[in-house]
C-alpha cells in the first residue's frame, strides 16, 4: 500500500534522526545501530531479520552503513509492516476511555491536546465523515475502513 505524503515525511524525519543520533556521537552506523534504530521505530529487529535486510541491500554485518543504505533498509522494513496494528493504536489514542467508540468529546479533547483550534462544527463533520452506521460515534472498524480508503495508514 502507498504511504501518505505526510506519513512519508514523518518517517523520513525519523530515519534521519535515528541515523544522526549515532553519527553525531561519533559511532559508526553498523549492524548494532541499525538494530537499535529498528527497535526504536517499533519495527521487527530479530538478528536474522536484520542480517537478511542488510544482505538484501548488498551489505554484511561488518559494513559501516552510509545514510542512503541505512534509509533504504528502514524503508523496506516499514513497507513490510501490516498497517492494521498502527491504525488500531492510533484509534486508541482517541478512545482514551477504551469504549471502542470515538465521540465528539474524544475529538474535542484530542484537538485541545494537539493545540488544534478546531470549531465544534468541524469536529462534528469529522465524526459524520467517519461514522458510516449513523451512530454519532466512530467505531474501530469504521476508523480502519476510512483510513484504508483514504490511504492514511
């Protein structure tokens, strides 16, 4: 599935920050740093998987990685991920009470926490957009369905 441009920019920043963390400390970026970066980005980081990813990009465990190779490896690992767990995690950020539904109060709180000055009618329109069964709230399945249709995962 394609990655939305905002998510792509965010991931590019995360990859650059991960690489810069090691480079700025004077450490060579190799297998161990790559593995630490994968873990920090909540990507699978088993030894065999990390080594296989490195080999797939033409490098071995002893290679010092430049940014381009490091970035390509991380992008390939992101591409392998199932978006559903991330979407459900995002849903739960809104559904703080664990009710399985996102209501107007949840969106109001989230917009306040994010310091987004959204008006009440804008929040209502958001719910109407996601709410496919006209319940006045957004369920997990509705949230996932709209995220997939809008390519927002």
